[in-house]
């Protein structure tokens, strides 16, 4: 360590962080700086007795760090900049902490072996397909709420599958995204003149949305750039880029450039149905696409991939319960399936259906059964897996206990899986069952944030690895 004494660094860093957060609770109260409005915070809130945080934990679009509640459901600059500020501070502390030779060994909560339930037999479609991963693509669609944003959970699950079964690339990506500040596998940058319509937001012209529930319209000279992040070996490079769109204007020409090389052009196919344009360059790490003319088509996303192996498409829907998936037409799903031939669809929703003390999930149950049955029609040769909601704690006096609604919601999701005849994985039990979220928050390093609702990046990795091992154990039991 170059002769430096790091013995006092932890206390100094933690002390500075506390002073910073305590200071801004006074300095940044109800003021705006460069258009960013700051709210007053109380870093000693959790030390005050008889405070309930139950009412502030019901939307998965709110995250917390050191008692800062950051509302990510808004795409405003203030929330994005404040989120970035807190994330950078967190990363600084974590990076400094990693330098210490005598740091405590990580302590994990007791995890349970929660086997798959429901119709596990229909997962044979996926398991059998994995055996041909050396000669063909095996595609998985991973739908979920904002817990999947940034490629969280999906990235680690994809990495495990690609390590075992091959694959080169991250798979499907949107044209623009709200999670660019914390995406795990790909840096997405784009011009600020794109128009987006989605199933969970604005769509005044009732445009056809894509597999990810969104559609993107360009302006004149719009652009988008995708750059790989070297966190996972299997997604550092790609050989093929597939652009998906519809309603392209006649004689439309896009320009593109791999790895900052000279620009080339590609023509778009003019049709109302979803089309695919493919461009190739081996071992690429970046791709920039230019749209010289206004409204050249309706664009849905791009897939960065190789010829063989497993690809898990990350498809997050911020603040969604999963019921909005029914707004993607069967025809659209079938058209995308003709390109991807999905062998597994994973559905991971739940937190956004919680509302205070309401435990009546009858409407949610009815609507999700409809959604899943329609998806089964659109993907007839596909396995389905419903992941149950994980634990979430509320504060009762000085203790954090499982929200009673969670247990009832898990039971509801079990019934949904049974009535739709698909497989079910009980994440609530896998992470330790009742009151387990408190153990995840208090783990060293933490597996969940102090909002007692959301997993940290380490926690999402833990979930992905548990799911992978459960799926592989099930596959092996059939062999």
C-alpha cells in the first residue's frame, strides 16, 4: 500500500459521509440549484422510535440510500442527477473500503433450498433446447418491474448461463432507456430528441409497441450508441447487431459505425409488420447508428449477439405490476417470436401491486391469469416460469417485520401459476422466508438497501445464482 497507513481510513470515510449527509439536510432544504430541487432528509430517522415507513415502501420506483428516498418513477433531471450523486458517493465509499486488508468477511443470511413448484414438467422445452446451445441460439425473455432495470438480476443470470452453455452478447436492448446511469452490461447513449411511447406511459397515437412494451420515433439527425461494459466476459464483444422496426419510409437509409470505424449505410424494409435488419462485424465492442431523416420508422430495439449460445433479454417495466403486458398485441409477440424463438419466458413482478394494508389481490390474480394465458398462445413452444415476490419489511416500533401483504401475495401468485399450468419459484422462501429482508439488509456486505424493499447489486447476484442453481438442479433431475 505504498507505505500508507490505512488503519483509520474506514472511520474517516464513514465520518465524512455522515457529516456530508447531515450537512445537506440543512443546506439543501427546499432549495434548487441549477434546476435540481433538493428535499430535506433526516439521517437519524431510523433511530427515532415508533416511526413507520410502511406508507413509503409501496412503489418499487423508490429507492433508498442512507435514508435518502429517491423517486425513480420520474424521468426528471433532478431525480436522475440526485440518484447519480448518491450512487457516486456509495461507489467511492465501497471502493475505498475494498482497499483494507483486514476488512470483515462477508456474512450472508441463511438461504433456503426452494425447489420449483407447479407444472415443472413444461420446463422440459427449455431444458431440452439447452442441449443444442453449441449449434443454435437459445433465447429467454426476462420480464419484470424496476428490480430488473440496469440489467440487474438478468445480467448475473445471463452470465451463469453463458458460462455454461455459451453465448456472446447481451441480447435485446431498447433504443433509449431511463436506467443508463446504472446499467450493468451496456452503456447506452442517445440524442435527446427521441419520442417514446409505452404500455405503462404515454401513447397518444396508440402506436404498436415492441417486445419490451415500447416504441421509439426518431427526429432528424437522431443517433444512438451502444458500448459494451467489460464486467462480464461473455458480453464484452458481439458479432451481430439486429435492428427491429416497422413502418419504415420507402428508400430509408441508416448510417452506422462499429468501433468508431468509417460509416456505412443500410436500407430499411418498408412494411407495417415488424422487420429485422442485420449488420455484422466480429468482436465488436461498440455500435453507433445515425438517423439522418425525421420519422424514418417505428423502432423497437437492437440485439447484440453471436450465432450460438444462450441469450436472456432484459425487459424491465418500471413501476408495473405485470398486468400491462396484456397491452402488447398477440400479433407483435408472434412476430418477435418468429425472430427469437423464445424457449423460456420469466415473469418477475409483485411489489407494485402492494398498496398500504390492502390484501385483496383478486383483480390482480384475474388479470395476470389472462396475461399468461395469452402469452402461452403467442409462444406455444415455450416454457414459462413465474417468480414470486421477495420479502419486504415494514417498521413496527423498533423492529422490521415482513409486510403481512407479502405472504398473501405469494399465495396469490402460487394460485396464478397453478391456474395457468406453469412453473413457480418461491423467491420469498428461497431468501429465507418471513423477516428475511431484515437479514439481507444487515448482511455484510448488505444484500438489500435500508428501504427494506430493494436488493443491492450483490443481492441481485445472489438471487440470480439461486435461480440458476435451482433450474440446473431441476434439469439434472430429468436426465
